[in-house]
C-alpha cells in the first residue's frame, strides 16, 4: 500500500468512496497500483478555495506584468531622453 500512498494525494484519499476503494483493491490483487483517475476520481474538482486561489494568482500575474512593463518602459524612455524636464 506504500505505492498507493505515494501515488495519491491527501485530497484524493479524502474523496475516495466505496466503489473507488474496491477498484484499488482489485488492482492490488493483480499487483497493480491504480491512480485516482483510474478508479473513477475526477482529475480536478473545483472548490471555492481553489477558485479563489486561481483568481488571486491570475490577478497577481497581471499586476506583476503591468508593473514590470511600466518599469521597463520608464527605463527605456529615460535612456532615450523621453522623460525629464523639457527646455522651452
């Protein structure tokens, strides 16, 4: 059973139902280690916490890209004299 513990995450174990357990044991009898998906588990189950985390990561990525782009733009503009005081 060590192989099953190495292959499955704690979240996957928490979602295991009776049917999935039977499938794991059928594989065990044949010397096979079946994955969560092989026994009927969904590869991704949306949760409120998971969606919130994805949304936050997306926003952080967009803000980081914007700030980085503005910083590069400012450096380039300064280098070519596009920023600064203009003489009249």
